[in-house]
């Protein structure tokens, strides 16, 4: 069977274990040297405005709001998410393999949210501007998630927010793929039809009875099989030429040890995002 015929299997792998403590992210480590002041400002605002609310949790109201149908509930949740500022929203039924071990979350539905980064800032990669833009979107998307969590709790339902910067209990990319927001690209990122890989992800897990969205068509990922723009642009050679089986799943796997030095050197890098031709206004040439 050819690689093209196996494209439908190219989805993110299942989680196999959870570290004893939540690891500090590369962005956390970048604070120690050369972290731009504007990025520090967004980080501080998240710590003051959003983290305390998320840690406290969102207690459901004593009475539940009844919806006419799962479709009706989904429409209302999506309308709220978009009104709060999300650019993309989709719904998926939560799979156990997407949840980190020993995490107690309500389920059974995941709401996947994406917010776009400004292309003019990402196109300045490598440099501090993409990092600042990433932190801005983390902050703004975090506000969307907190607001939506508050509304769901007011409706009387359990909700666990998945902040893009401070809380991770589920795998965001496979949820986004299943929720129809895009497909997993060669660069290890979600590729969306509207923004390409130029998005950041977050979401919520809830026990509202929702209507899941259809995943993106299986052939959507075929472009990445022949396109090697991100691979050629990667300064560390971290993006592989061929897909490989990882935990039983055929996918392109980024070589993290090769990526990490340049991620630190370039304050978050973003070169592979900049290089991707699957963005509005950019020619899709091979």
C-alpha cells in the first residue's frame, strides 16, 4: 500500500504516559534569557487574569439548562465561542487515548478552539516578533476559553478548560483534527483550510450533550506528502522526509532534539509556519 493510500491513517498518536509533574514549556525556559518585554507582559496578564480562575475551577449552576437537541446545544456553544473571539470552533467526542493519564475530566465531549496569529508577525521569523504574537494569541484565546467556561457552568454543566499556555490535560491536535478544524501537517502542526498552520489551539471538555463535527477529509493531508517547504526551511533538519509509524499511527514526526536548539535560539522559531504554502494569499507550489 502506498503512502498516499495510507493518508487516512495519518493522525496524531495516542498518549502513552504522563510525567510525574507537568513539564515547564520551552516558553517558560525562554524567560531566563532574551524574553521580549512585550511577551513578558502577555505572560503576566495570563498569570493574573486567567490562571487563578482556571485553578479555582468553574462550579456548575444547581439547575441545568435543557436544549432541544445536541445540534441546538452545539450551535449555541459555537455562537458563543465565535462571539468571544475564537476564529474556528469544532466539537469532537473525547477519546480516552487523548487524555493524559490520571486526569479526571468530565467528558464526553471536547470543544476545540483555534485563534489565528497575525501573518505579518509570523513572516518576521526568525525573531522575537512571532514569539510576542504567540503569547498575544495565547492570552486572547485564554480569555475566550475562560468566558466560554463561565457560560457553560452557568448553564449547569461541568466544564474543564484547556488553556493553551497554562493547563493541558488532553491532546489538542488530535481533538482539533477529529473536530474538523484541519489535519496534521508535515511540520507536526494543525493545518487549517482558512489559516494554514498559523493558529494556536485550546478548548474545553464538558458533559453537555453535543453533536460532533465531521473530521477533515482524509485526502486533505496528501498535500504535505509531496510538499517539502517546511522541511527545506527548517534550520535544524528536524522535519522528516518520510512518514513513519509512531505508536501504531502513520504520521510525520518532528525530531524534537533537532528542533529544540533552534527553538531556543530563535525565541520560538516559527520558521516552519512561515514557510508553509497552505496560507491565504500564498501560492501553493511544490
